[in-house]
């Protein structure tokens, strides 16, 4: 007899079920009072189709890209969603099978082809997916949905129509870029990607996409590589999730082959923590053994070693039993690259997000929003137009309550100062998990 351990958040699995797109926006039922200045669109990306016919996708990053939109205007809210017409989606719908290999799901040759046609497909290499389900960001006046490959997809943020697919390889020497670029106030976009050079040498390229310089110009056409860093280990290329989040490809492959051991190790793993590392920018060899961190508000250290390397010890900002602080956000518009105090994110219980958290990274004080059997998405900060304080604004999050039969999902609006609820806009459809997105005024 097989014994099964029920997850504490068993209802959470419902937000990993396929859904249908909407023919038109539907009205939401608003309770509370939405701030009059909050007029715009919350755009979110995520998977919305978790199987093609009888073929399931095996990874969260494999479900087909679905774009969501909550429109807010004059205290009223509507909700809309559409599948993005990527090549991966269109071909899968046409052939009724998984056609392009995704992050964790392999595509197999067309069974309708004869044995010789199927044999030769193996020599054509693995086709790179354009399934842009991870994030959406602006380039100039346009908006692009993306994953972590070299393909990004231009979409209309108003109608959610798919406009065109763009291959960044046509403009940059990259094999893929992250789904989390950095955007400057003037619209300049920076990103990092892998690059394979001569003799399979691996490097990492920092790329720049400038803001538009003239009417109707496409900034992507003026993209360039700013600097290239060679990999320290030629045969161990890393998977880069964002600027500060790197995996080793070979380690990931080993994980997939030894999953039972990984599950055992997870039970013994240390508790997750939010850590602050301080990187000294001005160092001198004669300072060996000295703590190079002079900032008054942190206990993090950086010590010069005899071989010229710098050993970093972090300051722990947040930790708790079986909890984690994930999907961190700040007041990005005003404090990106500056000394900030507040971070917002999701609290995880057994790896399932069931609360919204605010963290004072200096005093380590925390605030929590939580509701029984409710699962929020990454909270996005929107600054009040007359803000004088860093946390003067609201947080926007899509919350799903799978156990509720009526209005099982809603847009939650919280006061960013103390995480008290300002308003919610409920809809009569289930909303699957979303990953990242943005607020468009």
C-alpha cells in the first residue's frame, strides 16, 4: 500500500490546472475604496496550459504563456487574459502535441512521420522555445513578454494581442538572457546572458538596449554588448536566473538524475534565510585580514585573504522555521541602486506562498498580510504620486482561494506602510499561478 503525505496547502494544486482565455474583459466586484490616483494596468505572466492533449508538461516553466491584466479606472476594475501566440503554443495547438522542448519537458518526434524522417530530426539539434511565460518588461514604448531564451515576444498591453517574435541573436552575441533585466529611469535596459565563443569557450555578456533616440526607432536594433566576462570553469556553464542568481547546469542535471536523494537532503537542509552581503568596491592588498565593510547599519563583513580573494560573511535579515522570503520587490522606481529600507515579498510555508511580507532591512522588523487558504502572487509596489516616504504607496497582488466556489480570485490592494487592506477586486474565474509582471500607469 502506498502512503501519501498530504501537503498542508493541498488546495494550492488547483492553481496549476489549465484554464481558458477570456473573449473579453470581465468586471470585478470591488470591496473597499480604491485610491483615485491608482489608474492603470497590472500585467502578469504565468503558465496557463499545463498539458497538450494527453501529454503533460513536467515543470512550472513549461506551461504555455498566459498574460493577465487587471485594469483599474475610476474605482472600477476589469480582468482579462489571453494566451500569447508563440510558436510553441501555435504549433502545439495545431499538431495537438508538445512540439518544442521546454525547460523540463522533452518534445518527441512527430509519430506521423516515417522512421527515416524521425531519425534525421535528431541531427537538427534541440529547437529553442519562445514560451515567454516568465515576465514582461518595456523596451522604449513597447512591451515584451519573455522567458530565459534568446526569444522575446512583443505584445499589445491594451488588447493583449501578440504582435511579433524577436530573436535577440540577430542583434547581440548571446545564447539567452535573463527574464529580469534592469531598467534605468530613462528607459535604458541592461541584461546579462550566456555566450559561447571559439572552441566552445563560455562567457557572460552584459548587454545594453538604449532608449529610443528618434521617432519610431527600434531600440533593440541599437543593442550592444558592454562587457564580457569569461567563465571561470569552461565545462561548467551556469544558468543565470537574474544578475544575482546563478545555477550550475551540470549540478541541475545531477539533481534530476538523483531526485530521491535530493528530497532526503531537502529534509536536512538548513532553514532559508534572507542575507545581506556587502561587496567592497575599493580594496588594497595591504589590507589583508581587515574587515573592509565600514557601513554603520550592517554586521556583514568582507575580509581580504592572502591570495587576493575577498571572503564575505553575510548579515541574516530574516529567517524562520520552514519559511522563506521570496519574490522580493522594492520601491524600484525611486530606490533602485540606492540605499533603501523596505523590501516586500512572499512568505512560503512548505515552499507554498501563503502570505505577503514586508521587511525593514535595517531594523529587521516585519509586517504580514495573511488570510486562511489564500495564496498571493508576488506583491508589486506602486508609489503614491505625492509620496514623501519610501513606503508611501500600495502593494498589488493577485490572490487565489481555490476552496471558494464563488469569486475564487481577486486583486488585492494593500497599504504598503502597514499591510492593511485597502480594497479587493474579486472575479468569478480561477486564476492560475503567475510568476512576474509590472504595473503600467
